[in-house]
C-alpha cells in the first residue's frame, strides 16, 4: 500500500477556512440588546427598562391596571378630559327650571293626580310628588310623562324625551279634601 503524502500548508489553510465557514452558520446567535422571556426574573423589569410607548393597551390584559398603578401626573391627564363640577353644572344644568302643578281637590277615599308639563323645547329630567299632608295622603305613583302617557302605557323600547311629570295620590283623610302637587325638573332639549 502507498503512503499518504503530507499536505502542503496551503491545503491545510484552505481546509481550516472551509470547515470554519461551514460550521459558523450553525451557531445560534442573539442580537445585542435583545432579551428573551426566559432570561428575565420575576419583578426585575423596571420602568426605566421599558421604552416610552412600548407598552400599549393591546398588550395589557383587561382589569390588570389599577388606579394605584397610574402616576398622579397620568391621572391628572386622564381627568383633564372630563368636566369639573362647575363645567358640568354649566353644561347640563344651565337653563334648568322647575314646574309645579296642583291636582283638583281629591275627596276622602278617592285618588287624584296632577301633571306638571315642561314648556316647549324642554324635557323632564326628573320630578316627584308632594302630597298636601303626609298623614292625609298616600302617594300611589310618581313618573315621567312621555307623549302624554305613563311609562306603563308604552311599549318596551326607546321613546322621545319626557315632557312632564305626573303624581298620583289617594286621600286617606277622615274628613275633607286634599291635593297633590306634581313637580317636574325641566332642561333644554339637546
């Protein structure tokens, strides 16, 4: 059998270069400044470690953020989008009026009612019943009037704004008549 010839230095260098280039592609590398989840210990990521805008609402599970998790500055920014009391009163209570109406005299043992109607261009946003005497009257109903009807007379669903307030009462006085007053709190439409 023949003997192997010793390789030349050029062949050795070419072989090393060939094996290095083939093996180099198989080595897994991690880019600089890249962190994988398994390398983070619980509680170790701090706010300084997170870039501004990196955490979006889509990346947060519902119900996970509590009020204490939000800085005072951020809370102030959130509240800035809401009305304060003065602004709210100016916006919603401006132009609000109260309308009252009294029933006809209600005989002993009878029921009677009064309807306070808001002026045109206004809607009832609240109301109530005021009997002439708490010992003489029993309030039997107090409700918004919608298109001239009580809520019980309407079908289930959406209806126009209430136009007034109606109060029903029974006179339980042993002698004499009594009255009930309906009160409607009216605000401009719109």
